[in-house]
């Protein structure tokens, strides 16, 4: 970029630069944009420092991100990465995921983002399906169970492993030490130049990145995000995203997930200072809001559920203005607990905060169906909101793809301008999910009298009983209205393998009962009373079919995937076999 053009960028006030990105944004030149628009303003606050010398500061500015990003891109090119090379990224959850994604794109590659929580067997299967010949990982992940077996086999087959960091102790402790095909990537980045890699011009249909999703099948599916759909995600965000150069934002999502790529990029472009939070540490997240005066949090429902189980009055959350959610439906009880805190003052309403509850998926690109809950609102269970006019449409159809009567439940079809471009190497699965230009992601719901989408369940998780179909989310919302309930999961127990008929059961984790030890300390009579109260509460609506049983469990007994979603497929397996979930299974599933 010329000095004159850089000077013009710097001369623009941040709001104007933000609007300019509606027209001129180029993901291959993201680093130059961040440096020119935001200069020495702190943009990224990583939970732990980067491994690279000179970039271990608590906060990284626009110029620092440009320099380290260019070094990473140039190190990738020096390692042999060329145009359309697939590079699988499997490493600890850290915002540097974003840097590896951006740098791989700038280097000409197609990054394939995989959560380490899926396990090495799954990650290796993804790499094989993608035809990847490069793997970028860190010491902790390479040393995890299965690493020596699966990554070792990848090395034997010619894959180059870019290893970030070394395990505790000496280099010789690592199974990969001295192996042919392993590159010390910290050294490679340290000596790489900070100059921009050669300009890359990309077409609308150019694959920018692949994001894995497995749904309920557990088999690898790689969603192709092209320039077309990613730009259609980012550009509407520029004028409407509720953050700016004076904002302090926090992301509570796995950085390997597509939502981090979508939202994190937009937050950085808007010049907000971005911190991070773990899905599984609500107290640390609440302390960060308090200490850093966070005004906007974007997280998955699991973190909000965990936050709602804490004594929120014990934290100073007065800086909060906006909570936003993705990847799954947030529960009404948790929304209500959060919006009571905050600094917004709207006419005729108590002071509090706004909750943006969106419906989206990796396939449809971003949350384009939105429900906004204001301070003082009583959130309605299951209400997902209306489509955003710039992005989405929604229809409800039956199993033959025909429209259902007004208000009746059925399959949720959406039409999005930002939907992905297909599954890598799987056109059959892509075709089966596309219905005359509409997309079905496996969800069921209905439209209410106001035209709002009411989310009911995943079709695969709905309980088929002798009395009819029971949808899980409305019952879970009833259970969570109990003041002691923290998390609830309704699923099909004792399902007949031939007919698919089962009975509806619920597992409920009470507040404060996080571990088996907490559950053991619960008085047996108290537990039985709570189970009776919950069962009666779930049946108050008089709907049939209803629950047949409620079991009070510890939160750690409810299996979740890498995004915090409850794995009802796993619950069905557990009840069928009578097994108990082991602690090592939590967060180590390929389900989204």
C-alpha cells in the first residue's frame, strides 16, 4: 500500500473508515486495513501471550497484528504453502486462531479450522477429506491422546507439521522431536519478514476457509465459506454491529468455530478492544466484565447458562449494554437474569441491558433471524424472532416440503444471502439439504401470530411417543423456570429400535450442583422433592404427550460438545446402555 493511500486511511475518522469497508474491504489485506484504520489502538487482548518474540504484550494493536500476521503468512509461504493449499489448524482454543486463518488466506491457502476437542481421530479424518498436506498445531494439542498415532501417520504419509511451541521440559520430551516433516513454526515466524505477502486477487467463488460441523451424524462435514458468503456476512455488520472504537467487547466462543471468524473479524474492523472468555469458566468471564468494563459480550448459550447460575449481584456488571448469542437457542430464564444488569437507560424502562438472540448455523452463515429483548422485557420461551430483511427468509413445511397450516409445527426452511457454498467433497449431502433455494438444517419450529419463528427442537432429537411427538425445547423452558434449575435436557429414553417410539425423560442440573461430589452432598429427600416439583412443573401446560420422568443430575453428567450444546444422541446411548458419562467425555465430541 502506498504512503499516500495509508495517509488517506489514517485521516478518516473511525466511523467513516468503518463505512468505507462496506465497499473496499479485502480479506487478503485485512492486516493493512487494521493497521491503517486503528494504528496503535489496542484491538486484541489474548488470555495468554503469543509465543512469538516481540508480540507477548497484554494487548495487541492494529500495527502489531499487521506485523505478526505478515510474519505468519510469509512463514507459511516459506514452508511450501501455495495457492489453494489446504492447511488444517488444530490447536488450543486461543484468539490466535484468527491470525492463522487470516494469514493462511493472505498466503493463498485454504485454512481448515478444527477444534482440538473433537479428538485426533476426527481431526485426521477432516485432514484426509480436505486433502490437506499441512497441519498447524501447538505442543499441548500434539501431545494430547491420539496425537502420536494419528499425526505420526500423517507425517509418514507426507504431511508437513507446523509445530507452535514445545512441551514443558526439554524438546526431547516431545514425541515429534526430530521427526522428518516437523517445522519449528515459532522459529520460522520469528525470522520471517513483516512485509506484506504478494497481493492475492480472489474471485467471488474462491474458497476462503473450511469449517467443520458434524450435526447429529458424527461424520466429518466441511462447510465451504467463499468470498461471496463471507463478504455478505461482514458487510451488513459494518453499519449495525453494536460496537465501535470506544467499545470493550468480549467473545465467549471457541475460536475454531466459524462464528469467531465472522464476529471476531467484524469486531476488529470496527476498532473495538476485544477480550476473550472460556465457555466453561463463568466466574472468570464475570470478573473480566467487571475489571475491564466490558460493554458487549458475544457468547454461546452454555456460557450464559453458567453465568446465570452464579450470584450476578456479587459482580459489577454496570458497564454492560449488549449480550449476543449464536450457535444455539438461549433460554428465557438465562436471558432474563442477564438483562437485569447493565448501563442502558431507555425511555420508560428500567436500567439494564439488551439481549440479541439470533438463529444461525455454520451452513447459513450468520444469525439472520433475530429477537431483541430490552431491559424490563419478560423473554418469551422458544421465541427466535423475525428474519432480518437484508439476509433471511423463513418458511415452515412438512416432511414432503409442503407448507403447513398457520401456526403448525414443521421443518424450518431458511433462505439466506450468506449461506455457505457447499460441503467439501460431498455434493450429495449438499443437494439433500437444499430445497428449491431454501436450506434445511434439521430444525423444527413454527411461526406465531406475530410472524416470529418459535424454535421447538432438532428433528432428530424430538421424542416420538405412543401419544405423539414431544418437542424438547418448550419442556426445557418450563423446567428452567424453576428457581433452582440451571440446565435441562429432554430426550427420548428406552427407544424401540424398530418403531422409533420411546418415552420422554429429562435430566436437570440444579444450581450449585456442578460435579458428582456436589450431587452426593445433596440430601436424598431434597433431591426426590425437587424431581417431583420439576415433573409437575413440566406437566402444568396439560400438553400431551408429556414427560414420564425427571432425573436430577450433576451438570458434569450432561454430555456437551465442543460448543457447549447438549448431546442428546449421547444421552439416548447412555440410557440405553445404563452407562454413566465419564468426565473425560465432556467437551470431547464431534457434535456441534
